[in-house]
């Protein structure tokens, strides 16, 4: 299962590009998706990279190494 499965609207602008091909996962739980040509789409906006920091539980969406959007995972016991 891809680590970004819960981001329902995360997709590539190109039909022949599968985001899983662009995704690199680290043993510590961090992952990143990097594209050279803005092929990562989230909620109708293009990004060059999406990075998840497992220590901070945050997902960073970036263009030109500048953070454009941050999502924070809230984990709570129910």
C-alpha cells in the first residue's frame, strides 16, 4: 500500500505516470514524492514535491523548495 493512500485527491497530471514510481520511502517512516515537472496534483494545485516527516507527522507540499502547503496528522486515542 502506498504511504499516501489517505490523500484521496493526490494524483499525477500524466496518465502514464504512477505516483508510486516517484515515491521513495525511508525506514524511519518518512517518504517523499518528487517530480521535475509539476506532475503532482493535490486539490487542483500542482506541486514539485510532497514530503512526509514521520517525527513531526506533517506533510509538506513544495514548489522550488518553498513550502506551499502543510498538512498535520492528528493522532488521538478514541
